[in-house]
């Protein structure tokens, strides 16, 4: 069965993917997981890779703002020398397997 969910994610381009490969593997393992990760989920959507979070069915603008700050904060822990906050996050719907 499929369920549609909202996802707020950081688009991972080739340059950032290379930086992730050079990051501390312990930090990557702690903060970036598959689709059901405790911190950031690593998902593919329409041929692009995103690191982010699934969003509850009801969300406020304040909640989205906090989630955005949380995503940037985690990415900054994993790649401390990168200005990830200069890249806008993307909000989209995605099919999530139940």
C-alpha cells in the first residue's frame, strides 16, 4: 500500500554528495538514514536525491521553520565547513510505502 506524504529536503547535488563521501562516516551513520531515519531521511524523488524529513499531516508555518532550522543544523554537523543554509530546501509530496 502507498501513502502520500510531504517531505522537506535538502537537494544533494554532485558536489555535496562528494563532500558527504569525505565526511566522518560515524556522523553520516548517526544523522542520515534510509526513509525511516530518526534524523534525516535519504530519499530519491524524480531523479534527484534529498536529505530531509517527512512532515506530519498537519503542520504550521512555525513548524516548517523549525524543521528547516533542524535540517540545516544536522547537515552542518555532518559537513561543518559547508554553507548548506545558502541552498534552499524543497517541499514536495512523495509516495511513502506503508
